[in-house]
């Protein structure tokens, strides 16, 4: 090629690069200064992100057959015998097993069978990539399910109530995510999320568009009763400083709070927590590494704390006046479970795999205090369940051989719909 030809090609490339750079800068300026076309660019950016995440999810093969659970350790003289329910990332289903790992019941309802034409999720991922993230089982076998769409934005896919035969009783069509809990009077607490382009007054430094969270109360038949925006609940409280960005940080992540749990304070446990009222909600905010309690009547945060945990999940009120927390990032290279005393800020009990191989679940994870003082631990990432004593001895273990977002142990009397030849310990 002649020198003039190379020069012409080089100039054309330089011109193209210049136009692309100028377009990028103009687009960034439009978004930054919120000019009239910024919403269109916002949608394009979010659409591109969701498309990329969805492509990644679509590339992962999904087997809808849940692998059989395999019980390993089983020291029957120390276990809290009952039925263990769990979900996996193998489609929309929940499984109930006995202490031997045998399946005694199963619920399954694929997303498009529940929502044939969803109005709250514009373009759902394939059925195989929608799974139950959290559940609540009623004594008659009805099941509340919180569905997540793997790799989608927002990922909350809705709440449904199924009967014991997996027939849909009702749905709540909103971006419900992560959590469901039920008060003694049947009122349901869930978390919802919305993509917004404007943040509450006084929080304008938060970059938009962003994903924000709400606590929503529903009637037993799924009708919305109340919605509390969590950003405003912090802003209007003495704990507003929790929303301040770290020094040298331009703002919070686009998923501003990533609230991953809302647990109800029951009337039975309320005397153990005199600072709070029955019906208050204990929430976990992963992006802030914070726990908080929201007064549901007033809609404000009345207590909040950052502790030794990082990226935590599934906090619960305990009958000893403490909180149980799954500390995802734990200490070093392992996750752990903490008992945290909100009065003294101490952690009187910590389980970090003293008598079993270290477990690490960088996301999700659960812990449940059982009636005999044992603790059921859910290592979501590896799909392992452990029952440990107060002395930190592993007395029961189960490999579910799949990612496990949720698991919970039930005493047989809590699930009278399980009958016939099904026994917790056959």
C-alpha cells in the first residue's frame, strides 16, 4: 500500500475514534446533568446490563431434576428431629425431606404457569432460571414463594401462594425479592424493589438510575396494606448517617441498599427486646453491612448497627434477647454464624467451622436457631446443611448437591398436613 493510502486509513481510524470518544463524552454528560434524553440513555445502559447478565445466565445449563439429598453425619441422640424444607437453583420448586434425606413432599409451579403474562416483569428469563429464593410453609401445606430471576435486573419476580398440591391460590405481582415473613395475625411482610431515576429529597448525591427497596405489608389474601420506603425510613431517623458514602467514594452502588431480609418481631419475643415493639421489622442491608429495626407504624428506623459481619444475611430475633446473623464474609476466608447482643454489642456465640471443614458462602446463606438450642446452618453456595450444638459439634449434615437459597427445619407438629407413612425419622 502506498504511503498516501496508509495515511488516509490512519486518518479515517483517528476520525472514527474521535467521533466515538465525543459520543461517549456527550452521552456521559447527558446522563450526569440529567438532560432531557438522559432517561433514554439510562434505559439503554440498564437494558445492556440486563442483556449481558441474562446471556450469562442463559449459558448455564439448568437441570430441573433436583439431585437427591445425601445425609452424612447423623447423631440421633443430639439432633432436633423434624422435616427440613429447602429450595435450589434448579427451577421453581421446594422440597421437604425427613432426617434420612427422603423426600416426603414437593411443591413446584413454574413461573409462566403462575404468571402467564406478567405485568411486573417485562421480559422474564426462561423458566429454568427462575427459582424460589425464600418460602413460608403454613400448617395446612400452603406455601408462600418469593421468586428470583437469575441474571435479571431487577431480580425480584413476585410472590405467590400455592396450596399443598401446588395449585396457585393468589399472586402479588410486584418485584418481590429475598424475603417473606408472616406475623401472628397472618399479615405478610415482604421486600420489593423499584428502579428509580429520582431519589428522595436530601439524598440527591445517590447516583441514578438506581434500585431501591421497600417493606410491604400484605393481608393474608395478598392485598397490599402498607409500603415503607427504606431510604426514607433511614433519612427521617437518627440513623441517617448510615446512608453517607464512605470517604473518597462517589456514592452508593446502583443497587443502593440490597436489603436481603425483613424478620418480624413477634409478640412472644417482644419482651426480650424492650427497645422495640411487636410487629417491628429487623432488616439486613448488605451494601451497608448493616442491621436495622424499622418501626412499622411510624415508618422510621429506630435502631441500626454495623458489626463484625460483612455482606450478612438472614438476621433473626432470638428468645435470649440476641440476634442470629449469617456472616457471609466472616473472618479470613470462611463464613460464620454469629449471635449478636444489641445491648452490649458483643458476640457471645460464634460458629466458624471449629469441628467441620470451613464453609464459605459469599452470597446468601441462612441460620436457624432450633428449639433444643441447636443451630441449622445453610451453606448456600455449596448446598450443604449443618446442624450444630451450642458446644459447636456437628450432629447432622446433608449435602443437597445444588445451590441452596433457603432451608428451614420444622418440628412434625408444625406440619400436620404431612401424614401417612411419612415420619421425621423413619
